C-alpha cells in the first residue's frame, strides 16, 4: 500500500530528534612529553612596553559589552571622586570572593603544570605576595603587579595575563569564549610559553587597576580596538579572565565568577 507523501512527512515530524551535544574544549593544551622549559628568549611578548591605561571606573564601562552582572561589579565600575594620589602601600596579597561575597582565600603562590597560578589558599604563608607598581607618576591606580615569592619570583616576576591557547583571536569580547590565564611573565616571555612551547602573548605592564578606597583589583586587557576590563573566572584548576562568562563556561565547563581585592601588608 502506498503511503501518501503528506502522511509520511507528518509521521517523520513525530520522530524525536536529539540535539547534538556541544563537545567541551580543553582550557589547556596537551603537555609536551619533555617538560624541560624551552629557551624562548627570542620570542618577545607582543606587549612589553609600558602603557598607561585609564581606570574604567566610569559609566562608559557599564555601557560597554562588559556590563556589570551584579552590584559589586557595578560599584567597582563607578568613577571615584578621589583625586589620583600616591598609594600608602606597595606590597600585599590578593584575596578572592564569590559573587555572593563569600571568601575563597588568597591566590596561592603555587603553580600548575602549565605554569599558571590556579588556586586559592586559606594559609597566608602559602599566599602569593606581590608589589604594586603604578604605570604613571603620582601613584595612580593602574599598573603592574610584581611577584615577590613562589617559584617564578625571579624568572617570571610579573603577575600577567596570558592569551588562552584555544582563543579564536586575542580579543576578549561579549559573545566570545576567548580567555586569558593568570601566569608569570618577564620582558621577553612567560611561564605558560616556557612549559608548553607555545608563543601566547602576555600583557602585564598595565594589566591591573585598583579601585580607589576599596582596593578592588580589576584586570585590564588590550583588545585590538581598545582596553576592556574582563570578568575574573575560576574554571576547574585554572584562573582566567574572559569577556563573556557564559560563553566561556559553555565551551570549557562549569566555572565561577570571582572578585579580587588587594590586601596591603
């Protein structure tokens, strides 16, 4: 018996179609079999020059693609009426908290096999100790963080942002899963490159801003069209920054947005 075409099409519409699951990507590359750091001294980072970044505590930040997702980020984005003046401290630790304000500990001085800072610790003796150096005269709130302890304090002294190996390009924007690691850097290379043999760009000279009064620590990333302030995310055993938390976690797995505060010694 012949089945009418219209009935055949109708029957096909009743057959359930399962959605193709999205395959999660790895946030880090496969490690080389030989883990002896390679000589990458001839591979210069794409940003080694000092560059002043105006802290984005302004409404323009809120109007950008990096809109604050909660009150704390919105408060950190507001412009301070306090004039730029020399800081009364230079060294300290970085404490972390979740979106609800719950403490997560301090960023640890320990590094993972990829040369990244990756975890928090409740023990101050194990915490990463840093020095904040403003990138302009008069002690403004944007500058570099120099590592004072841990395995990279001598070889990779800057607390840097290193472009993720799975990025589609080096821009951190809304709608993109692009990201950057927290790692050590020198003027010529970074700890991630030394371990993996890759050549990912690092930004460090003006990578961090302190919110006046609260010392909220905000990352700065230089896109191809200007400076942005990406979200901070803990994703598995990796600390990252990204322009879109949802896009990042949908491609790499569950992650948590976090907030950092510089705690003076």
